[in-house]
């Protein structure tokens, strides 16, 4: 049995580390979570030769071993823990040929941990354009390593890298820097206190614990060692950085020549327009418009197809297994309807992540952050909040995770708290169906009222996010300093493979994560709607026949079904909450939809679909949920879905915090239940009040 | 009063002379914001904040308040 070689891919952000990972593993990759934290763990398998395989772990991008975020901390925790099952046999440091100097800082740190290390110099195809030439042999000697010159764009050098990984045993573990030269006195006392430990590792542990709280490291007992104050430690880290740059500059002076006259950069030309005080904002606005156009217009074609396919599938199941056994009904009304409710999101999620990943990969996203920082700061947010707020239009969960690179805690917290106000794709089916029901057809300046209503809802979502950020900024007090550093990567044409894999992976995660909840709820709902306690439910036929002796055939069946639903478990729950939602213009069936929506909003339409298909025998016209909803009437014969109740419902969904997964993520990211609870009650209260006012005025 | 990066005009270059303030994030130092290195102001957002710099061949943007902590000598060409 051959042992797998454990490889850790490490590198600065924007070095094409993910491209190298994709080139090595292709589709043999999966994304999971590190236990207990929400940092993505990407791993994959790479075949080397003769049945030798490598297990590749793509670690989060980091500029150095001095972690300042949870993501970066993952890298250090792994490299310090020899007992971790993923502890690397070899570390592969991915660097960008255009910024070798800065990339080598991290390289020297990893090397000093005495882990066998390979240096990948990526984007080699850009060398001639930038007038860069490298003396690889000399660099290998000076850095005591092996170098693979790679271009993932042209698919060059990956074979060399695989060879180096396979022969990792030949790599030297000679460190780059003598740690004790950073501060002779301090490090000598450290050496005396822990004679058996590696000095650099000790130093990383000490500076790490200063930032991230003590982690139980049983082999090290710092209790008897008098450590330094935080600011003294920072000074030492600064000294370490200077020392490392001295070493790197010395190496590059001989190993790298840059002929600036040959450098042709598009950066300056692009930046002149894209970060322009006027043009920059106009271009950004048009890009946003295109994204929305794609999500609402282009995505509607495959979505309609999916919708009708699932409706036919449910019919087909019912037709193929006649007799209407309980199981057939469960599958047709519960499971298929539930799965359809998930699958229908795929086109939109895919489009959104397509755009986001293209914008990220091309380097444009950083320019947006640059343009928006000042504006966002006025509302207590950061320029970096733009990415979560845009991602939030797909799903708040990845959006909240994307707040991690916001350095200032207050700005990050506010971003997390207000992101769920942006209109996520789960609200979309609710909006679409209600708009179709209550907003009249017709055009204003060539735009349909329905499209305008949808756009307005988006603006309301963003407006509320920004407004509440402004309020939170005034309320929340912090004495922590804010700071902000963002790298402006060079412009690149996005690699198709990277974009495709991102879209695939994000869509998959959404479908499976959200899908599980939706499916489970659909089944529970179906059961609750199909069974009931007491004789009213069980003797429905007799009771209805006695009360309405004149009814015959189909009409009778409908009445029985409706009576059963009213006395089923779900009907009882719905009736109980009806008094609370009546002032908003809703009946008990909508009430059930709202209650189940607290698990996940997208459940709403599925819930109504389940309730209405259980509650009526099917006519041909009534196959789509929309038609059934349009026919719903209150006991007094008034329509349930009117302009007033529809708008009230739209506003309720615009503001209410209805997503358990988001609450769970906020809890994990803020490490307390305080903030998710504030979101849940605060947002839902706003939703209730706004919906109440809207209904009472319009009715 | 010594000059800081916040005083730079678009297109101007300078040498960093001190970046030891407590409030400068370590990340900025690691990106090359260290004494002796060169810095060039490439672009400014409205209200001169944030500013887009080339420090030691790293392209990055920082806020004015941080820029005002980094002391420089302007290079006259």
C-alpha cells in the first residue's frame, strides 16, 4: 500500500494559487469545512506516477505567518501541529513572478519552520511582457530549494512540479534566516527556557498566541517564561520582517533582473478609467445593471423550464401510480415539489457566482473596493463591504463569510448584521409569485410594472441595509482602531477553468446545504397536512356530506379536502397564529408559509404548493401554484391575494430575518448568540411593523 | 513637520523614512512599507481617500488616516 504524499499549497492572495490547485487536481477536489470554523477547506488528489498519489490541501491565502484573520490562522495552526493528519510532507509555496520580493517573505518563513519546501513561480507567461528574467539555478542555490516555473494559463511547468513533489525527500530543510539574529538577547533567553524546541517555531507560537488567544499546546509550557508585551512583540515582528527583506533583496539582486523599459503594463491605462472619479462609478453601475439583468432576465428561461418540468414530473408520478397511495402522494406532493423548489435556484446562483468570480479573477473587484470605501465608511461600513453586499443578492451565507477580510471589527460586524437585508435569491421566488399575482401588467416608459416592482424591492433591500448600518454605526461603540489595506492585483483575463470550478462548487454547496433543509421541511409539512388529530379530521367525509348535502362529485371532494386541511395538524397551527397575522392581511395558510419560512425563505412557495395541492383536487387550470393562489378566497369570499395583502407580504419578506442557516453562520462568525438574536428579533419586528402599516394604508 | 504619504500628490514618488507607529498594521509592513523603500502615489479616490500606492513593487490602497502615519522624503525629479 503506497502512502499518499501530503502536500500543502500555500501562498499570498492573488498569486494564482487556486489555478495551480485546479491544474493539479482537476475535478478530483472537494470543499469542506475545518472542524468548528467556517473556513473553507479545499483538498484534492493528484496522481503523480507509478501509483503514487499526492493529497493536496489548498490553504487560505496569507501574506505571512503573522495571522490577522481566522483564515490565515488555519495555515499556522496546521504548520505548527506535527500530529495533524494533514501536516504536510512538503509545502508548495506559490508565488507571482511579478511580485517575487513580497512573495518570498512567506516562503522564507515556511522554510524556517524546517518543512521541505518547493517554490512555484507562477504566471511565468508574463515574464517577457514585464521585462523580467530569472536565474533559476542561482535562486535555487541561494534559497536552498527547488523551483518550478509554472504557467497555469499556458499549462506549462505542472509536470515539473509533480516531479518535485514526488521527490520531496531530496529537498533541503536548511532555514533562510538565523532566528536569533532578530533580537539576540530575547531569543537567547527563549533558547534557555526551551532547550529542546525549535527556536523559530517557538517564536511563531508566541506571536501567534498574542493574537489568537492561547491554544493548548501540551509540549510547551509558557507559564515559567516571562514573555513580552504586545507592542514589544510587534516591534520584534517588524524587525523580523526587515531582516527577511534584507535577505530577499540580497538574493534577488543576483537572481532577478528587471528591464523596466521592456515592461508593458496595461495596469496604468485600465486604472486611469476604472478607478476614475467619474467614469469608475459609471462603469461599476453598468456592471451591476448587467448582473441584475442576467439574474432576472436571462436566468428566467432555464427557470421556467425547470418549473414546468417538475410540474409534469409530479403529474407523471401521480398518473403512473394511480390509486393515490400515501407513498405516491408523499413523493409527488412532498418530495418532488420540495426538490423542484431547490433546483429552480440553480440558474440564478450560477449566474451570480459566474459574475462574482469573473470580477474577482480579473482584479476588478479590488478597484470597486477602492472606489467605494469612502462612501461606505460614511455608513459605518468598509469598501470591502461591497463584496458581501453584492454576494448577498445570491445568498447571505457566503456573503457573511466574505466579510472576513474586513480588518476593522466594527465595520465587519455591521456588514454581517446588515447583509441579510439585501435581497437574496431565496426571496426571489416569493417576490416573483406575489408580483405576478398582485401587480397589474402594463408598461411605464417601456418597462413593465412587474419588473419595476422587483427592482424597487431590491433597492428597498439595499436601502434598508445601508440605513441600518448608519444607525448601528451610531449605536455601537468601539475603541478598536480601524484600518484598511487592500492589494490591487494586476488585471488578468479570468481563467475559464477557475471560473467554471467556482461556479460548480458554489452551486453544489447551495443545493446540498439549502436542499437538505427544504426537502426535510417539505416532507414534514406534507405529513402535518395529511394527518390530523380528532374526529373532525378523520370523519371529514361524513361531516361535510351532512353539512352540505347538495354538493356532488368534484365540488364535494374539494370541500372535503379543504375541511381536512383545516383540521390537520398544520391547519391547527395555522389557525392558532391567524389572529397575529390577520392585521397584515394574511390568512392561516400564508401564516404556515411564514412560519416555515423561518427555517428558510425559499420554503414559502414550496409550502404553499404543498398546502394547496393537498387542499384541492386538481383541475387542469389549477396545476400551477400561481393559479391556485389566485383562486384563494377568505371565508367571506374576498380574494386572499389583493394589492394590499400582496404588498404587505412583499415588504414582510423584504425585511424579516427568515433563514436558520444565516443565523447559524452569524453565530459562528461572531462567536456569540447575541448578534444573531438581535438580527432575528430586530429584523422581524421591522418586517411586521412595515407590513402592518402597508396593509392598513392600502386596504 | 515631516511629510507623510497623505501629503503626496498623484504621480509623486518618495522614500519612506519611518513606519514604526503602533497604529500601522503589520500587514502593511509585510507588503514592504519599511524605511528606505520607495512609494509612489498612483491614484486617489474622491476626497483624496483612500489612496492607491505602489510601495516596494506592491500595489495597494490604504486610507488617508493610515497614510498620515508613514513619514517620507519626497524624491524631486
